[in-house]
């Protein structure tokens, strides 16, 4: 009888299990994103603009920007966040904390949740910075430039964001 779970402990266990599944899914997504960026950076040889994707990537928006616009946006990023290497180092440290929590014996779901929370806050901060800079950049465009950008963006989205 002592090994039977009470309804309350079962609900708690289910809740912890659900949180753990979400945490693992989030960790997998982040790992795949990081791996994709590393592989893309390794095999993408686009001159000095190639580093832009490693520093800050706006997805289809990046592909829709002209080379000159990418350069301008990159300069804005570097002005607002000059130490992108430190940010990448911190993100690697965040991932190391997630990995350590996953490998800990005994496993501590709270430690994993805390590591994922730190990682989430840092990524949200980077996303907020990037979106703000992109918004400022788009607002500074002329109506004609914005319209041309919208056409390129729509084209990239139709083709899945692939380069021509």
C-alpha cells in the first residue's frame, strides 16, 4: 500500500513531468538552433557580411535586406551591443548549465528549470534588442524602400527564406 500514489502526489508528478517535457523540448529547440547557426556559419562564405548571421539573425527579414541595408543594420547592432562575443559566451555558459542540470545525478528538475529560465531571459533580451533595431531601421526607410523591402520579404517567405 505504501507504494501507491495519492491523487495529490500523482497530480504533482504529472505537473513535474509535463514541465520536464517542455523543458527538454525547449532545450532541444535551442540546441538545434545553435547547431544550425554554427553549421550555417561554417559553410556560409559571404565575405565580411557572413559574420552578421552569427551576431544577430532576423530570419527572412535578413534575407530580404539588401547588402547595404545589412551593413547599416549590422553597424546599428554593433553600436548598441558592441560585445557580441561576450553575449555568445554567456549563451554558451547558459547551455552548459542546462547540460549540467540534465546530466546531474540525482536529477534536479528545479535546477533544470532555473537554467532554462536564465537562458530564456537572455534569449528574450537578445530578441528584444534585435526587434527594436530592426523596427527602428524599417521606420527610417523611405516609403519606396519599405515597399521594395516588403516585396523581397514576401518573395523570401514564399520560397522558404532561401537565397535566390
